[in-house]
C-alpha cells in the first residue's frame, strides 16, 4: 500500500481524523492499516490540494459573461448565430465550445411556451379583474359555467408516440407515421362546471353572431339544465366578436342569463382550456382516418371526463387569480 490510490474511503477518513487530533504518522499508519508513506502522501495532497488537470480554458470570465449576455438578450437565436456574434466581440473559440459553455451556464434548447401577447392596457384590465375576483370562494366559482371553442386535427403533430426501430428502418412503413398536407379538422364548442361537462357542439361553419346564438340555444341551455337544473348560474365566454356582438348580448338579456365579465386574451384564466388539453393528450394515440371518426373519438374521450376532474379545475381559479396578481397582469403558467 505505497500509493494513495490504494487507500479506501474508510482509511482516508481515519487518516484525516487522526491527523486533526495531532497523532504522528506512524500511529496513524498503524490505526489505518496502511504504510506510513501512504499516510504522508495523503496528508500532503490534502494540504496542497490536487492540481487541476486538463487543457487550459480558452475563454476568460469576461468572455463568458459576454456570451451569457448575448444568449439572454437574444434567446431565440440558434447556436450558429450566437457563436458568430460572440466571435465578433473578439472571442476566438469553436462552435462546439460555444454550445458546451451555454450548456454549462444552464441554457437548454426547448420548445417555447406559447402565451397570448398582451399590451399594457390589457394587462391592467386583467390585473383589475383579478383583484376584483380575488375574494371569490369555491362556492361562487362553482356557479360559473365556463365555455370555449377548440380545434382538433387528425394529425396531432409531435404529440404522437415515438417508435422503436433498428438502423436502416427509417423508411420502413411499419416505423413511419402518415401525414397529410392539410389534415381534416373540426371545431368544437363545449362547456363545463364543477358538476361536470355539457354536450359538445361541432361547428360546421365560421362562427358569427347568428351561429353562436344557435349554439347557445341548442347546446348551452341544455348544458345548463344538465349541470345546474333550476339553480342560478353565471355564463363565461371570451371576447370573440361573435360573443361580444350586440345581438348576442340581447340574447342573454332576453333569457335572463348573467354573463361573467372577462378580460381579453386570457385563456390562462379559463379552466376549460386545461380540459381541452386533457382530451387531446388522451387522444394522442388515436388514429382516426377521417373527420367523422375524429368526431367519434372526441365524443368518446369527452364522455370520460369526470365531475371530479372538473371540480379540481374549478378549484384552481383562486390560484390562477393569485398568479395574475403576482405577475401584475402578465400571462401565467396556466
């Protein structure tokens, strides 16, 4: 045992402990069960510290700060563009080094989250709305029926499953996913409350005020009877032109249905958006061949939504409002 590399972790601990107690190297070697030279080398190495090995860094701390500033200022640039801008600042390094340093700094290339663009006026209105609703209880939110439209396509993009294949099987039909240039799609209207979901409406044409009022008449009212019975409720909708039209407002007044005031561009505040996400995730392994099969799949998946799931989403409203207040009206993670 003449080499420090031969020492076990237990022996090194014993040497360090006895050395701190002032024991001689001879006594330490006897207690640790190793040679005195091993003890001496270990103590000297601990005192001096192990010298760093490897190639000397080609960038300074200042260069690294410049790189971090470039990435932070232009997060949507690719590695090549960032490397070009960094070398233009006087740094001589490779593109591989640039990528590695970015990774060491904690930067990762990810698909960006998509959030609605809000101007300052809209943010102020969202903040005012959130402050006005921050004291609402779960019981008050349970009286709100949330609604929204969503588009479903036969092709679900990157949400589909990955494939296990061997080298050379990339073009094997068994390992390929079919795609079309303009995949068939359907637009769906739906509503939910803490008691569950209402019936779906598949929209056949562009939604204008007249079409939307037919949806309200033939789908929203039955959903209200199903979810609330004779109890009072408040209807929620976004500020789409068909929703905010004067004739639509008149329709609500004629039917005696109060409408919840709603801030513009605020899908993060609507729990039914999360419900659409649940439905689409459950459908990611489905492979409908046409629009009718797609509708059938949507109906079947929608029918599996339980009142408990809806209730949990409605219960998140206070947290959503708190998040908007903390973000000063900016879009939130919801």
